[in-house]
C-alpha cells in the first residue's frame, strides 16, 4: 500500500466536516491514452465555509468536484461526503443521496432550452417527487431570492449570461442541499456581475450547516472565500485563508 492509499482514520469525520478526501486518485483512459487527473488529493471541507478550489486549466478541479459530488467514480483513496462513500453505493441509492444532499452548478450551466426559468429551477424538486404545481410555486420563490422574479416565464435564450447563471444557482439551491458545488460560476461574467453572483452565493448557499465549494481560476473573486485550496497537476499544493487580504496576486506581507 502506498502512502496515497492509506485508509481514512475512523474518527476523521466530525460534525464540522462535510467532505473528507484522502489520497484520491483518478485516471482517465487506459495505457497510452491515460491521463491521471488526481494524483493523491487530501482535502477537508468544513460546514459553514466557502472553500474555493483554484488552479490552472487542466489541473483537475472539475474532476475533483465531480468525484466529491458523486458524478464520477475515483480509482483509489477515500472520499466521504457527510460520512458516506458514494463510490460504494448502488446507482439508485447514489442518485437519491446526490439528489437530496448536493446542488451542482455546472460550468456550462446545462439549463434546458425548452423550459422556462421557473421550470428549469423546479427540476430538482420534480426529480425528488414534488408535485408540479408546488414545485413551480417554490421555484418562483427561489427566483425571487436571486432577483429574477420578473423573468420566471423567460426561456434561457431570452436571458443574459448573468441571469442564466442566477437561474442555474437557483436550480442548485431549490431543494435545500447541504453541499453546493459550482464550477467556475464567474468565468463568463464581467467583473461587476461576477461580484453580484458571488454575493448572492454567499447569501443563499451558506449558513445552517451548509458548505459551498467554488471552482475558479478568477483571482478577482478570492476575497469571497473562507479558504482557498490551490491545485496544480492533480495535487493540492496549498490551502490558505481567503478574505480580502488575499486578493492581491502575490505574498501579502503587510
Ligand atoms: P480543470 O477543471 O482544472 O480544468 P479537469 O479536471 O477538467 O481540469 O481535467 C484534468 C485533466 O484530466 C486534464 O488533463 C484533462 O484533459 C483530463 N480530462 C478531463 N476530463 C477527461 C475525460 N472525460 N477524458 C479524458 N481526459 C479528461
Ligand atoms: Mg474545469
């Protein structure tokens, strides 16, 4: 057994920890086409924190959050979310657990083009068995919280990039997930809209024992983080405190 494969100590999971990763390894493809995207990730994500995952394109950020969210299986190591190991669950159970506990904002948003904003936001409730009329009512209330009450009947194509981003966020939050994961939520947005989206995320996706993980390589939003984990080439290379002091690109010695 290599160091990377060491088992998770039994007492590592605590009430304050939402996600525990130890020695996570993930390789795509086989033999000559193999790409190792995660090379032994050790990471804890705490409750009530916004953790940002930063690093250059291709360093493994999307792969890591996909494993954490149970969308992708890892090859070795341990990943526990609320003490549960998604990779050992049957597919039906995994889908149910994921649907109940995790909200995911995909980089490409993945809004359904033929559905209105309210219908898009209602999807996770419908999947979880909520009646249509009630799901739409809740979706409208959620759209109101993200400042889009007047756009509930708009199709995604009729909305700006920032508005589509807010619809995707509303959809990720509608079912009250304890863990919300966003993949580069500000990458397509201008500075001001990006800041508004971050303020919104902190406001609606944190507190009450929840955790928020945001993948980014946008240093302009680091000020919103409680902690910033930096990745490079499939590894976590540092974990620092976030906040306004860390927004400068370089060591802050003041
Ligand atoms: P990031 O999100 O940091 O840009 P990714 O996790 O998307 O990085 O990718 C990490 C590495 O894994 C990259 O080298 C990428 O090309 C590779 N990769 C990602 N997804 C796949 C896939 N489905 N098949 C093969 N290689 C992949
Ligand atoms: Mg990515």
